[in-house]
C-alpha cells in the first residue's frame, strides 16, 4: 500500500480519531444512557430548530439522550471488538501450536476444523448458536473469538513449522529444551509480529460482525447498548427522527474505516502477510 | 477369482491418481455431516420438544404419547438416523408457527434470494476485476491511490448502515424508490447497490494485489523486455495467472454473500431466505431455523467443492501438491 506509505498523515488521522472516540466514550456521560424522559421524545440534534442544548445529539423514541447512548455504545462495541479479537488470537495460536507440537492425526484434525470453519460464514454459525443459547455479553465475545480463531491457527502453524527448522530453534532444542518451551518462549516472540498484523487486520471485521448481529437484534441485549444495536433500534423511526440511526452509523463507519487504515499501515510497516 | 482383485486395484489406482478430488469430496462429506449433526443437536439443545409443543399444562400421559409419536423415546442414535433419512428425502418437519412443511416454506422463498444474489455477485465480480486491473496498471499513481481509498471506504461501510442511508435518501427524502418488498425492478435497485458497494471493494483489492504480485514476476519482465504491449501482457499473461487467486477469493466470497444476504434482506424487508432466517430465530421456530441453517450450510459446502474442483482443473500444480 504505497499510497499510505506516502501519506502516513492518513494513518495518524485514523489513530487520532480512534483515540478521540475512546477518550470521549470514557468521559462522564451527560445523562444516564438508559434514563427515559417521555416529555423529551425525538428532540432533534443541536443544528436543527427545536433542539435542546442539554441533548446535543437529540433524543430517541423514549427520550433517551443520544450522546450518552453513543458514548456507552462506543465503550461496549470497542471492548467487544478488542476482546473478541484477542480471544480468537489466543485460541487460534494455542491450536496452531498444538498442531505443530503433536503433528500427525492431531494436526489433521485441527486443520480439518480450520477448513470447516473457513467454509462456513460467521453469521450462520452465530445465528445457529444464538437461536439456542440466550445472547449475552460473554456469549458474544466468545462467539466472535471462535469466529476468528481459524486464521491465527493457520498462520501460527505455518510459521512455526518453518521456524522449527531454523537455527535458533534447533540450538535451543539441542540444549535440551522441551517442545513446549521452544514454541512458547522462543518461537512465539519471533512470529508475534505476523500475529499482531493479523489482529489489526481482523479488528474492523470483528467490529462489523458485532454490529451486524446487534443490528439484527441477536447481539447485545438491553439494557446494554452497542453501536449496532442503537442503529437497529433507531431504524424504525427513520421517517421521523433520522438522527437516532445516522449518528451511531457514522461512528461505526468512521471507526471501522480508521481501523482498516491502521491495519493496512501496520501490515505494510511490519511487512508480513 | 482374479476379477475382484483387479477391480479393486483399478479403483485404488483411480483414487490415487485423482487423490486431490477424492480428498476434496471427502472433506465436503465430512463438513456436511458435521452440519447435519450440529443442526440435529441444535434443536435438542433448545429445550425439550414435548415442552415446547405441548406447553406447561401437558399431563405426563400426553408427553409420553408425544414422545412415542415422534420417536423421542428411542436412543439418540436412532433418532439421528431417522432425522438423517428424513432430511435426505427432503422432509424437514413442520414449522411451529406457520403449521406448514419447512421444505415448502423454504422453496417459496428461494427465487427471491437468488434473483437478488446472482446479479449482485456477477456485477460485483465484473466491476471489481475491472477496477482492480485499472488500479494495478496505474500502480503507484494517483488513479491507483484513488481506487484503493474508495475500496477501503467501501469495505468499511457496514452494509446495514449504508442500506439505511439509501432508504433515507431515496425513499424518505426523495420518495423515488420503494424501501421494502420485491415486486418490481425498482425494488431491486437499492438492495443491489447496498450489496455491490461492499463486494466490489473486496474484489478490487484482491484483483489489484494479485496482479501487482504477478507483474513483479520474472516472466512478465521477460515479456516487457521483448517489447510486448502492457495491455497484451495483462490480458494474455497476468490475468489468467491471477484467476487462481480470484478463485480463492470466490470461495470466501460465497460465505460473505450469504452473510450479506441475511443483513440486506432484513433491511429492505426482502421476502427471501435471509429475512426468513432472522424472523424464525426471533420467533423461536426451531424446525424452520434448522432447515434454513442446513440449506445455507450445505449450499456453501457445495459451492466450495465446485471451486476446489475448478482449482484442480485450472492449475494442475495444485493437484500435484496435494497428492
């Protein structure tokens, strides 16, 4: 991506936006994000007539402050995207190492699982599970983690298999280090850059996956809010109050855009695929 | 006496010679089996069927009769075999809410989904390859940067948000296009735009990356040194080689197409399989959910199998590496 190499400005801007969103999300919210005030239903945002300066981004159908809800939504959406990515990376790396450590039939089974997982889209697996299990915060995080593990497993396995033959791994091995020690203490730091690149590249996808699920009403459940949920709830009132839908949508869009730009930049910088 | 041995040897040799295809078919069969098992347990895990069907007021006698009638008193593996054979014969039970066979409800909805997805996939692929080619030809120039930035934006724009924006402008503000249903050509415009915007971005990025990769290969440099025109190299040398990478993407793409269908159909109240799935999950209509998951899962496996076969046909090297 020579374009971004030429213009790291874009990267700095993206990073700045993400930091800004996070900082704003952690400021105290002007109102309780679930506080309803039926006298203040559908207050328009600050630039429209009839706005209320206490509700700069307007209110929704129950008179809840949109700014507070978006702030709470950012916190939860970012947290889920982060932890989902992390869970996926940990599961995938561990399974990748397991495949390398034991080889043979274990390797075959794990790679078979990788293939199966890769061929079924996340949303189908998620819907199948969520139709059985009650959706909750933890379930969503685990689900998103499980959705992403297969790339890390493939990556870890491939890189470790070639790393095992390298001089340093052989040297430690001849000193009597166990297989597990070689993998975790010596090989992991050497392949971590590729794993980190994969994490940054996966991050926006995880965020979109969570938002899609919440948008469909299968993800985060009330009283918690996520950005996708806000969008899904507000969609019904598009005719009367577009701001309830559009503001959370813009935040999702800008966040995923920023994450994609950062991911691409990191990949080009570290230079691994 | 010799005949069976020779036959066996012949079959064995055939399998070895075509091991690439055999392995792929085996994998597909295993995946299908896993999907079947998961869908079987999905319904079992959602609660006791007798409780769901009969409600809380059922007497023990009613429950016993119910279990006997549906074979729920049999061992689990017998139940699974019954389920397996009924699925093979196309019988997936009755919907709890609509009181009609699941297979009938699903069949009604298939045309709506296909009529949206097939054109969307074809247009996305076509536009994506063209844009990717243009970007690769103008590598490191402003056109390339522009296309790349546009594709990043298209990729980051969640289709549920973009769909809502489209509805707001074209249906609410301008009143030009209908926001739900699939009755006329005009109904197709917004859903198509919503799907294509995201998918073109994916194809553009991959075509561009694949072509740039190939342009750096020695044989391309050789053609350039021979003075062959850039466009000729692109169409006759680079593009056929890039088609392998594109095929890989198509495999992943089918999954994302299904995912996109579910979201897009929900936004535009499209009477297809995706919106049906979401509606039946929310209504806890388990037989219908089960049928739809099976259908989606198996069609994805089948599509991937076809793609794997095409791989083997297009690039003999892959066949050799696998065996």
